[in-house]
């Protein structure tokens, strides 16, 4: 009998580790594995691009207004600012990431640039995470935290984007402060006239190196095609 008791006691001893019963040890070990295992990062998704024909109106930073139209991967952006006579018009190829811009001071010329990462009007590029929901201009939209773009002068970017890819509001961090750069006031989904996505006949297109369009968005210090190069001074003749 004593021998059986010793065997049972020995069995209990083998099921214990450093004074911890096996069930308790299993729970502790599982907890440690969970704490020490690497946490899988949240997967970012591509930010949706517009998939519908639409036209919208929006307010810009520093009092400017914008009319935007989209069809078949092309957008027309017309920006008016209170301190600039006329309007700046841009035609964008979202697939090619290129933009042709016309400014009031160069009526017969257009400037073609690569669409920079900080472009935030109506469509954004890159990847991001859905972090909430909101309503802008009566439209439900998902709030996206957009991954920072390489070589961008802007900080964190948050956009409210409809299920069919229309960015209705964009907020960016500039020198540590949040600024709403673009916010739609109305949106209409309807077929668009394709002629508005073409340059008028006779416009000369000048390609320029990769640049930024911050000035067009009302963001100081970024430069851009809205700051068109000044015309050369008139030639002077000696008496």
C-alpha cells in the first residue's frame, strides 16, 4: 500500500514543474507564448480611386473654390482663388499620374507635370487603413488614414472617401497642425461631357520636371505650377 502511495506521489511529482501543477503551467506557458509572439501588422489596402462619373464643388484652404469632374479615369479640376483673376484648370490622367495645367497668366500654354504624391483633390493614391465613417455634403464616406508618400512635404493625411472612390474631404498635417485642404459642398453622379477633359486646340504644352502643386491647394511653401514662371523682361535697346 505504501509503495502504491509512493508511485502515485511520484506521478504527481512528474506532473509538476518547479512546484506548479501541470494545468497551471500550461496556462502560464500559453500566456508567455502569446506575449512573446510577434503581432501581425494591420494590412493596408489600396486607397480606392473614383469608379463613377461625377461632378462636385468644394471649398479649398484659404477661401478658394473648386469645380471637379471625373469620367473614365480622367479628371478636370478648375480652381478659383479670390486673389487671382481667372481660374486655373488642370486635366489629370489618374492612371498615368500626369497633370496638364493651364493658368490665367499663360492663356495659350499648358504645363505638363507628374502628379505629385501630395495631390489630394477628389482622388488620392497609395495605400491606407479605414479608421472610421463620416458624412460630407450629405454623402456617407469611409475615413481613411493614408500611408505617407515618399518625398512628400505633407504630414499625415486623412481622407473621407465614398464607396465608389470619391474623396470628399482631405485633412493633412502641416508643421504639426491639422488643416482641411479640401471639402466637397455638393456632389452629382451623372455622365460627363468628354470634351471637357481635352485641351482646346492651339494650346502649346510644355513639359517640366517633377514638381509640386502646393500653391494651387493654398499650402504655403510648396510651390507648384500655379506659380508659373515669370515672363522674361522686355528687351532694351541702346540709344
